C-alpha cells in the first residue's frame, strides 16, 4: 500500500477565548451545542482523511462550513487547536518555522480565490517570486518562470502588471506562481469562484489538462458541486466544520450519508455522473448481445440505446464478458424516480 | 441563522414615538435639571472651587524641570541629549538649503540656478502625472523667483524636504512595530489619538524648553508634529493588506522579514504614499506656525507682517504659501496614485527612462544658461515683481466699501449671538457638563465609554482652566453650528450632480491643503481682531469636512436603495429626506466630528488675534516658556476634541451597523 501524501487525524479548530482548554475540558470531543453554548465558534471539528499521491480531493461546502479553514490548517497557515496533520509521514504541526518555510519553498503550492497577486510586480516577477525568496538567482528563476507562464498559456504577457489582466488571466498567473517551485502538493482555495461561469469552465478544463501532465496531489476547495464533480477523484462534503461524507461523486449521489448531503446532490443530473454499473441488474452467464453497452459508460451516453430498446440491454466489461443487464425501467428510475441505496 | 435574523428584525422594528424619545431625553434630563437649578445648587457644584484644582501644571513642570536640569545620563543631561539630536538635523538642513538657495561658499559652489529648480520640478510633475502638473510645479517655482519670494520659499521648502522624510521614516517605523507587536499597538494608538488632537502650539512649547528657539527648533517641531499621521496611516495600510496576499507570501516560503519587506509593504504602497502626502502637508502647515519659535521662511514673513497689520503684504506671503501647498499636495498625491505600467522588452535606455534623460537635459541646459546670463542663476532683486500694491489696493477697497456693512455684521453677531451664547455657556455648572457627557457615553457605549469621556471632562474641570475651556467650547459650538447650517446645504446641493460634486470636491481639496494659519489673513482684513474674526476663521476652516463628508455620504448611498425609492414613486424631496439623508447620516456625523476637530485646532491658532479662551493661555505659556502649563492646556484641548470624537464615533458606528452599512 502506498503511503498517504497528506493525512489529518482528529483535526480541530475552534475560535474563542481558550479553545485548547475548552477542548481538553470536554474530553476532546464536545458536541456542537456545547461549543456554541460556551461562545466558541466551530470552524473544523474532528476531521480525519487521507489524500493519496496523485489524487484530487475536493472539499465542498457552503460559506462558513469551515472548508477554507481546513485547508489553511493543512498548510499550517492557521494553527489547528488539536489533532495531527501528516505530510509525507512527517508531523507538520511539530515542524519549526524554518522547516515549515523549507517545506513551502519546495513541496507546496497554493492558489487563492482572489488571486492574491502582488500588484507591484509584473507577471514574470510574480511567478518568479517563490523562487526569488528561496534564493534562486535571477537568470534561473526567470527562465523557470517563463517556462511555467508558457505552460498556463500566458506567453507574451510576462511584462504586464496584474491590473492589466482579466480575472481569468490573473488566476492563470496565480496558478503559474503556485507551480513555479514544482511542488508535490497543490492546494487550491476556491480558485475559480471569482470568475465568470464561462471562464470558470474554461479554467476547469485548463486545470484538468495541467493535472494530467503534472500529476500533483491536490486538495481543492469549492462551494460549487458541479465543479466538484468535474474535477474530483473524491469529494468531502463539509457542514459546520464536520465532514458529513467523503466518497466519490457517484457514492455521494447514490448513497448520501446524511439528509444534508442528499439535499445537495438532489439536483445533480444523474446521467452524466452515474455509470451503467451503478444501476444494472445481475445477469446469468451467457453470451452477450452484439449491441451490448460498456459497464463503465455514463448513463447519458447509453440512454438513447437503452430507452429505445424493448428489452433490457446487455452490459459487458472491458474484456467483453457479460456482467449484467440494464432495463428501460431501471434507467428511468435512476434518472427521474427515487433511487434506492444498495 | 433564525435567531440572528430575529434579533435583527426586532432591532429594526420601528419604535413607538414615545419610546424613541425616551432615551435622548434621559441623557439630557440630568443636564437640564442641573442647568436650570444652577442658582439653587451649592457654589462648589457650579464653579470648580479654587482649592479643588489638581496641580497638574506643577507636576508637569516638576517633571519637565527634572528632565531638563537633573536627569543625567552619565556625562550629559537630558537637555544635552535633546540638543545634540537637534544639532544632527542642522547638517541635512544646511545641505538642502545650500543646494536650493544659499550655495556652498566654503567650497565655492553656487546654489542650483532657479531655472534648474523650475525645470526639474517640471520634469517631476510630468513623470508623476502629466504635462499639466509639470507646468504647475515649474510655474510655482518660477513664481517664487519672479515675485521676489525666492529665498523665503526655498528656506521653507528646505525644512519640508528635510523634515518630511525624517518624520515619515520615524512614523513608518512606529507603524510597523505597532502592526507586528500587539502590546506596542495597545500603547501607541491611544497616544496617537491624543497627539493628533493636540493643538500645534502645544508641540512648540516643549521644543522651546528642551531645544530652544530658532530655525533648528522649528524644524524639530515640524518633524515631531508630522510623525503621528504617518504612523497611523502605516498601521492602517499594513492592516489593510488582504489576508490572502499575506498567505500567498507565506506559501511562497517567505520568512517573516521577507513577508514584511517583499509582500506587505509593497502591497500597502498606496496608503503609505497617502501617508507621505499627509506628512508633507502637515510639515508645511507646521513650519508656518513654527515661525512662533523662530523658524525662518515664508511663515516667519507672514507672521511678521500680520503682527504689523500689513494685510496687503501678508496676503502676498499667504499666496506664496498657498501656491507651494497646492503644488506639494498635487505632486505627492500624484506619486501615491501612480500605477506601474509595462515596458516593452526591447526598449532603449532612453525609452525606458525618459524622465531621467529629461532631467539630465534640464541640468545641462540650465547650467549653460546660468553661465551665459546671471538672470538664469538668480532672479535679480530689482526686477522682482511685487503683488503687494495690488493686494493693498484690494484691502483698501474692501475696507472702504464694506466698512459699514462689515461693522454692522460684526456688531450684530456679537450682540445677538456670541455674547448670549457665551453667557449661557458660562452659566453651565461643571457638574451638569459631567452629567451630560457621562449619560451620553453610557447610552452610546456603556460604562467604559462613560468613564472615558467623563474622565476627560473631569481632567479639564480640575486642571484649573474650566472657565477658559468654556469660552473655547462656546466658540467651537457656535462655529460648528454655523458650519452645519451652511455646510450641510452646500453638501446636499453639491451631491446632486457629478459636475457639482467634482467642483466642490476640488475646492475642498484645495482649501484643505492651505496651512491653517493662512485663514487668519482674510478675517483680520474683514473684521480686524476679536471674537467675530476668530469665529469667522474657524468657520471657513472647519467647513471643509462637513461639506466633504455630506457629499460622500449622500453619494455613497447604495444606488439600488435609491432606485427602490424612485420606483416607489418618491419625489426628489422625498428621496432626499426619506432615503438619502437617513442612510448618509452616520457619515455626516463623522463629518461633524471632523469639523469639531478642525474647529479646535483653529480656535487655538486664533488666539493670535486676541481671543480670551484657552488658546490665549497656551499662547502666554509659549511666550513664557511654561512647558508644564502648555502641556496641560494642550491636553485640555485634546480631551475636548476626544470627548466629542469618542461619543460621535460610537454613535456613528452603531448606527451604521444597524443600517447594515458597516
């Protein structure tokens, strides 16, 4: 088994007069009512998860759900009240300031919601900034910065100042800056929320293209469920500082763990999310039809075929072996009716 | 969420008319009772008995005397130390003065030719903004040369050029420390509040004691006076840096020092440069007033002529100061709002740095010119134009033509407004005043605020200058009321259209750059000396903020709400009184707050034209070098300002929160 790139265990972050003492007094696990009753603000409550190398974990929640605080605890921009954050097996909360700086200079990159570019620096200098602070000489850092700027498609804009760029372009600079040091781990804090819907879509594609090339370990924060579905390997849904459910998009939609998650996923168009596997019926061993569908195909891509067929359509795996059948009724149920959990 | 909306809803619910009156009534009631029953009260509750005076002045003088004479650090006394520090400032001062006007006779080097100074100012203006600013600054310098104000103006400019960077750097350092160390901020911010409300003269007295009088002392006073605004704007600027930007710095792996130096300070560039603008303007204002302790230059010239009641000549100096103020303000403002813009990679050196090239050209050409004709080196005195005859004629004409009506206005003002109000104020028992302030503090901000503000008033009462303070209070009150009566309609009128707004704002900006001392010239011309003249000066000066804030408040009412009013069928009048005014009112109150502060500054300066208030006492303290008295009186003035400031700010903040504007 490969080791998790980032992991957190029983992570807590409370705001108030004496959060650490308060947590200790309540055995490290107070209820939300106790927290609120004593005047503390819960930001992150007892969160544990692991992110595997090359995985995209999306943390999703509405504003005030604690998702940004959680991310900042992972990057230790905010000190957690208690719990553990492991980075490549090392406890990041025990790291000294010096070690932390080294870690950020080599292993972490972060993209911010409002871009957080330095207004007095050109695009080139903004992107080269992380290299500059770690002491790379001018020639090397500018060469590297030009490389990354080209990667994000901003070649030719090196001499511009941030205010001379559009929002989408500014975020490209933010992305380039976060990639300049070649980090292993990439934190993205609502990177596209401040952009127009059309640009947002374009940037999501751009992000996926980059990730295909770079294969970073990613923690991605968003409040937009559609965005989460588009980019995530796994999604964690947060509410009041707690992770309500963590799983693939398909799991969240088909088996919501709490009413809150169900509420969230209710309006998601299932046909672009669910695969044939999730709703097919088992079949006895026999040779499949010639007109069989792939088991991993999304419902949207097979809907016409299944709905126009009088009888259930056969489902086959990659090897062409029959694994089940899909009937018109079960497809309609899945798309429009109430779906049942397995 | 529900609970929050619920409390909010109850708060917003219209109160019954009686209930809404009850609270203000409760605040005023004890005051009214004590005021009306003044004749029934025991004497001690009306006038502060002599025996009750706390000898703050003596304490302060003992402390200052101890520091001056006895505090010894090894080989030298405290005064030696302050004088040594003062000595340090003479070097840069001599250098800049030598460069601008007096030359360096020891090494046989002449000062910069005036054409060079004018040319370089012009290039600077072009670089910072456009050719118009270039023309303004070059023209201003040329004016000084041609109209015979060259030496005086360049001396004043030297003080500003030396004092502003020093004050700026010290203020900047204090600001950084305050942002980084919480205990220091807790210490320094209240101190800054007091320092910024101390009248100008209060800075001069300790300087006179510890450093002496003279040009040097004036420069030091200027430096000290200009530190607080820079410190405050540094704090504001650095705190205003978006948290995300700071985090971006940290995530890039910045050390603490790198975060401060490469991320926070450059990101706060604009507020910091606005701070520099403030410092420059404060320096100019102070260097004019510092002529009272012997600073040379235009201010000294003005003071001298005002004392001799040579109004025409005083106006001439005043115009030079005003020109300089406008130019310095425009230049430093342009620097603050200048944005970096991209350069093409293949630009030549001259294309990259056109203004450096232009400056070099100016230097060469003007040196050449100066070697050809002496006119380019220094404008000959016998060719200097004087505008004094013109001003003199104007003053004569005004006095002759308007003598009757002016006398009438003056007498009417005195008889029907000033004297009755003054008598009323002087009949207010001190206990009533304390009760009023404490009750207001209580209702606006609870016990803490009540204690703070009544502490301020008690200090004034027991410092032994209660009657004088009441005179100051009466003058400020009358002036502020007139400012509101006149300024509010002007603000409302100006907010009606984009065009009017920009015109009035320009006027406000311009008038605000004038050193306050300037405002004494026209009022002396119109009303001679006395209370009417003083109050007129205060009114002109203190009008600026109320107009400015009224415009700002009215124009910043969210346009959606205004549109909602329009679609509900409001007439313009209804729109103003039902929508714009209530929403802009907190902002307008902050304007009134500023107006009170401005009025307090001016009322003290107006002591120069013979008022009988606390300012006159400060003036006397300055004459007799009585530092303790000057300090205590200065604090009395500061506390008056702070009392109003604390109460109004508390009210406005609460009101804004209720309206959901903050």
